[in-house]
C-alpha cells in the first residue's frame, strides 16, 4: 500500500501524463454531446474516484462547459484535503456558500460563481446504491477508475444515476499492455509483467472481485449489456520519455512510483524471484535517474449515453 502523501504526489505528477494521453476525439464528442448549460440550469456533473481533483482541474482548464455544479466523490479524506489545498484556493477563491448535499454523508461545499464545487467523502458503491439519486446527473465521470472496480455493478449504478440521455465519460481504462524501454532482461520482464497483470485479475476488496488487467476491451460488451450506446471510444496510452535527458514536469516521480507499485505488489508473489525483482526495480530506478527510461501503457477512453427514460423506471436495487 502506497502511503497517502506519496500517492497524492503521484496523482499530481500523473496529471501531465494524463493530459497528453486522453483521447481528444472522445473529449470533443463529450463536449459536443452535453446539453446547453446556463446559470439557472447548470450541468450536474458527478465524478467518482476523484482523488485530488485533477480531472476537475482539467474540466475547467479545457473549458468543458460554462456552467456546472460539480460533485467530487472520493473515499480517502486525505485526497479531498489535497484537492482543497491544491485547487480551490488557487482557482476559485476562498468563499464558501452552503449548497444542497446529495446525501447525509459528510460533504463540504464551495461555491465560487461557476462551477459550484461539492466534495463527498464516501465509497463509490455506497453512492451508486443510495436511494433518491436516480436520474439526477447530466454527466458521470470515472477517470482511471473502471479497471479498479466491478464494472458490471458500477455501470448499472451509473445507469440509474444518469439523467435520460445523459452521458458517461469513462476515461483511462487499462488494457493489459505495459512496456519499459530499454529492457535489459526481456524474458524476465515479460514474465514479471504477466504476474503483475495476474495480480490485477485476482484483486479483491470487501465488495468482492474488482477490475481486470484488460478492463478496457471488456467495456464494449459491458456497455452493450446495459443498453448504454457507445458514442465514441479511442486509445489513451500513457507515454513517458525523456527530452534531452530530462523528464517534463514531475514525471520522473511518476515513473519511480509506477516501478515501486509493481515491485511492492510482486514482493507478495511467491512465484517471483525476490532477488531478480529487486535487481529489476533498481535498474529501472537508475534508468529514471539517468533520464533514459521510456514507459508505455495501453489505455482506452469511452463516451456512452445513458439509458432511455423507460429504462430508468426501475428501482435503485432492481437489476437492469
């Protein structure tokens, strides 16, 4: 488990990587597909797994819509503290105006003209099962989330929450391919990454089995099964490489965290030689320090439309 302060720094370092990776075709289709927003009728947007709010920052920086009420749902309160210290004071000032909460869970609200921003410290699964939220949201965002959850259950929850004809933006979903260049021991590294993918496929939480190493390609059938039409899909691969021996922004820290994450996970795998694993991690860190490592990972973005009105008449606990 990565400590919260380290992971907060990782999420911050990841923003520039994600900015390059996100599929612009899918983004433009999202922007074009949103209903018009006005000060009196702002878009209602909810983001699950919001972390420190880098997607919210991107939504503002990239001009997604002029008028929004934006709710960030995140289970870890440290991440929401990171969002408040990072984004709210810098971008929107310090005024605070109470706003209707979506539940009786702890929420903090900041209203700064547009967008109005609400943070909700809660478990994703609890929110999607909450009564009274059916058909409330124009846009649901899940960024770098859908490969970490039980997709069928979560998508069914999203289908209940989104307004008829509303949109689901499911971005940066991993699809089972990672590569480090140069590779000093290709056979061992390939076997190592296969074991890492296997750990993703076996991952379980208190909610049961979650995610897979090839979650992106499964999204086509998952969305079809729930009658959620795909409006756009495209690759959003991570690519990090040095420029004249240096990495942009804080991407060296991003790379070191990726290496450490794989290392920590596979230290628990008895099928992996611990000495060779330690040597592998050391070589990769040294490559980062020297400004020589290239990192690639395959991801995909999806934009889907919510179900029609008659499909949303089911109760929140009735299977779709």
